[in-house]
C-alpha cells in the first residue's frame, strides 16, 4: 500500500494494499475501497461509502459527503460506486437521504469531469459521461451510456434515458428520451436520435433506421403523444419497446 505521510486514514476504513492514497487526502471510518483505487491528492471520501475497484479520484473531489438537503440530520445513508470510474477535479457526490431511498449510486466505467455534481439519491448507470460542471439535483436517474453536456443542470426527479446525449448548457426539467439528441436553442428540444453516439456503440444500420422511424412518429408527425404511442406499439424491436415504456412511465413528461 502506498499512503502519503500527509494523508489521513480513519480507523475502521478498509483500504486494500493495492490502493494508492496521495497527499492530503482523507478517508473516513466507514469508507470501503476496492482493489487498485488511486486517490491522487486532496481527495475527501466520507460517510458510509462503498467503492469498487480501479477507481481514480483527482484532486479536491468529495465523495460520500453529506447531502445538500436542509432536512438531513446525519442519518446513516450511503454512497455506492462501481468499478473503473474516473472522478475528476472538484467533483462532488452526495450520499443519500432516508426519504430518497438512502443510497446514491454510480455505476461502472463512468467519466465524471471537473466540477460536476451528483446530488443525493441519484441513480447513475454505467458508461456515463458528465462533462464539466454538469449538475444533477436530488433523485435524478441517469440510465446507461448517457452523456450530459457541460453546464447542464438536471431537475429533481427527472430521468434521462439510455444512450441519450444532452447538449451543453441545456436546462433539463423533463425526462429525456432514450437514444435522443436533446439540446437547447430558444427552448429545449429533442432533435432526433443520437446517431453518432449509437454508431460508436455498435448499433446496426437496421436498428438506426427503426429508431429514426420511431422518432419521426414521436417528434415530427402531427399526432399527439397518445396517438404516436399507438403507432409505436405496432412496430417491432426492443429499442422501440424501450422507448414506449420510457414515455409511458414518465412522471414529468418528456422533452419532444
């Protein structure tokens, strides 16, 4: 184990021999690190926090800290991170609250860029990119393979569907459709499928064609949402079925 003399590891913290703890970092008494994690310097890991393997924490990030919720009174809530995440400079990830399920989660293989914030009780999937200063309020759900652009805040209780791409500076106050390219001009708008991202993820030409047809029905036709969903249910493919389920369960409405 490599621990810098200026680092503070509280009694009770679980830090495997394969971890590297850099200068002026602090690890709280209820933190459990997985194998091969690296704290570069000035990192704060606090609270009841469980972290997987091979995560890299850059200077001044704070993970598992108390939620920014005036109702929080020190209850023993949690933060859980998966494997192979990169947490860049000055990122903040708050632990959960009792009224929000008690756990803030981040999956695996995520890149959380500088100054991004993941609020209490958020459920963030795997292969997610949050660009600089992207901000998740409490209780946000981010599904797998999502990109949240720089300086984009996401409102409480919103859901961002799998494979969606949110352009920089977009204020998200409703659910974001899976597979969509959603951005703001004068107002937020879904501009169709995230074609470049989906090609990079290995989507076939047939899947892309089917999704493009589904999005034309949902976004560009003169049908209302109920009518569009009826037409989508007639189409084949799990991607379309996922899209339909997402719209049906949305509590805040979707950005069209």
